[in-house]
C-alpha cells in the first residue's frame, strides 16, 4: 500500500499504515491511503484540483480551484492525474 503523510506530503510504500514520520519525527500524523485516484492538493496554494477537458481534441488536465495553477495536459485522465501529482 502507498500512504500519503500529512506532515510533509511524502508518499511512502509500506504494508501497514504508518503512525509516525521518520523524516519529521512527528507522531500522530494524518495519513491517507494513496491510490491511483488520489489527487494531491495544489502545490502552490493547497487548493483542490478541478478536472478540465477538451473532448473534441482529446486533451485532459487538472486546474486548481483557487489559484488556477494547471498540470500539463495529457491524452487521458490517468496521465493527467500523474502530471498533477508529480508537479512541484
Ligand atoms: Zn513527515
Ligand atoms: Zn492553487
């Protein structure tokens, strides 16, 4: 399983849900399961990504609700999600 650590936003791969962060040394951190469908918050403002698409030409991307920061466009949602999540 992959888990997203609330303290520093790292993604770790372990069998059991982590209860503390090795990097931060913080306990009782907020941990969420990270799946293919998980969308990270906006790296600029922490806002929520909004799905955008131009179906006519088959372009898909995500755009931040708050600051309008966008991921690169991709050919499908899976790729667009990846681009959004990997953006720093
Ligand atoms: Zn941490
Ligand atoms: Zn934003």
